[in-house]
């Protein structure tokens, strides 16, 4: 990840196809996954999904509302997909693992999706054979440990998130 700490291009905006849902990503995400799992292939109808993982409070809804659709997921724990209630385009998901605190923004919904190429390809065990990855590209057959891939800044942001979640748990 060469450019993870740079803020060029951010904040940036995105939205659905009918333009009723608009959002702003205020900073760079923690990491960008290109996921080749069969679930992402089915959900997108194509070969992979491109997801920017980012703290929920760094994604601001500028216009419209999202409709949250409970959807089965690979882990069995489900994911909540936020869609425009009109055109039904998915703009982000929340997975059970990271919960409400982290959104997986669908990179293709950004006005400039070229801003966020993948940092790592995951679940390449089910990569469609015609998708050929550059040899130097980080790629794993299934999943990986964040500490081995994420830049220091993202790991620090993750630690802050986890501390916040712990605090909230104690207050409940
Ligand atoms: Zn829409
Ligand atoms: Zn996937």
C-alpha cells in the first residue's frame, strides 16, 4: 500500500444510480478488498466485489435514506446491505464481524472509483480463471491477518475502533 496515508482525492462522494442516495467518504478507507468469493460473485453478478472498509462515522449520508436488507453471508452470520430504496443499488454493507462500526463501501458507487484500487485480493481460491492478477499483487486463497497487510495508520485506526467498542460495552 503505497499511498495509504495520503489524503489526495479525499473527501470524495458517491451514490446510487438514481442519485437519491448520496454519501461522502471523509478520509481514505482502512483497506480495500477485492473479494473473489462465490458469495460476492453472486451478489454482484460478476467476477468479484470491490469493498472499501471504513469507520461508519467516516461515511456521511448527504441525501436520501438507505434501506437495510438482511442478507445471508459466507460466515453464516449474515450481512446487512444498505440499498437505495428506489433503485435498489447497494452502497455499503455491514458484516457481523465488525458490526455497525465498520462499513464496506462498494467502490463502484464512488463518483471516482479509480481512487481506490484493491490493496489485497481475497478468497482467490474461487477466483474466476480468466481473472489474472499481477504477480506482485497481494493475494490470499481465503483471508488474512490485518497486522500482516494493513499500513500502520489503519492498524491504529482499528485499535481506536476496538477501544471505543469496548468502552461502549462497559457503559451498557
Ligand atoms: Zn437510487
Ligand atoms: Zn466475498
